[in-house]
């Protein structure tokens, strides 16, 4: 247990770094799609997208996963801590899938084959916030509230709905 808090500290920093990519990469996708006629701008954004994913986000994701697994190895009693750990692990799994989907869209944008709109990426950018709120709450409260979880999910579904149904300036 002597090393547990060191691993926990590293885990939190890795999680924060991973979240920075999850928050910012979809925003770059919005700029990419909205400015796809400007080759010079898009070429710069493609470099930023690649470097953010390959040099910050992906290594941070693996660092968070490895340090999280290490914490479970060092403290297997966590598996008896209650439903919050399992809710956290399910939410982390969804965040991993989201992270991998960003690479999928990044590659499509790189090859100019992405058909998603900037509105889609604005809405898609809301998902990691909802997941992060759930993860942090489960860990701190050490409990799973169905009411709280439902509220967060409904709030973000409503937010995504508002983004997707908002009229563009060109439509007014």
C-alpha cells in the first residue's frame, strides 16, 4: 500500500491529460468541418488533431488504464467496495470507446471522407463531460445514485438535442 497513493496521483494526472484530449479534439473537428474549404487552415488543424491524439490523448488514456489496473492490483479490496467501482469501470469503458471513436473520426477527416457536420461534433463533444461527471461523482461519493445518474444523462441528452435542433446562422 506504500505505493498506492503514488499510483493514485499518477492516475489522476493521466486522467486529466486524457480528458483534455477528449474535450478539445471534437472542438478541433468542429473547426475542421466548418473551414473545410480552406486548405491551409485544414492542413494545420489536421496536424493539431494528430498530435493531440497521438502524443497527448492516447498515451494518457493508456497511462490512466494501466495506473487504474495497478491500483486494483495493489488494493484488491476495492472490488468489495460496492457498486460504485463497477459503475465507474462501466463508465470508463464507455470513455475508452469514445476515445477510440475520436481516432476513427480523425482518420476520416484526415482522408476527407467524413460526412459528419459541425453540429454533430458540437453535440458529440458533450459526451466526455457527462462521463467525467459520473466517474468523479462515483469515486468521491463511493455510491451510485440512480436518480443522480439519470439526471445527468437526461441533462446531457437534452443538451445534445438542443445543439442538434439549433438553427444555423445560414438557416435564419
